[in-house]
C-alpha cells in the first residue's frame, strides 16, 4: 500500500468519526451546535470575501497590452494653422 492510499484511508476514517461525533453533539445540544456551525460557515465565507477584497485593493493595475493611440488635432491633419 503506497502513501497516498494510507492518507486516503486516514481521511476516510477521520471524516466518518467526525461525522459521528458531530451527529452525537447535534443530538445532545442541537442549538449550540447549529450556532457554532453557522458561525464557522459564515465566518469562512466572509474571510474569503475579505481576502479577495484585500487582494484587489493592494494589487497594482496591469500594464496595458497596447499603447494608447495619440490624438491629433485638426490642424495637424491639414497642416494649416489659424
């Protein structure tokens, strides 16, 4: 059995055990377990949103791919001046 398979079995067994413990806590005191679960879920989403905002706020804008065309005045096109 290689190392990846061992880690897979460890993750599988741990997940099942955590599910059983969570279910037991949900049976014993459902309100506090649901409150903690929702706090963790909402907190995780808000932390990800804050990280995206921080990244967008602190990242400099990218350099343009093409230089902007220069605008010429009508006098330059005709070669006459007033």
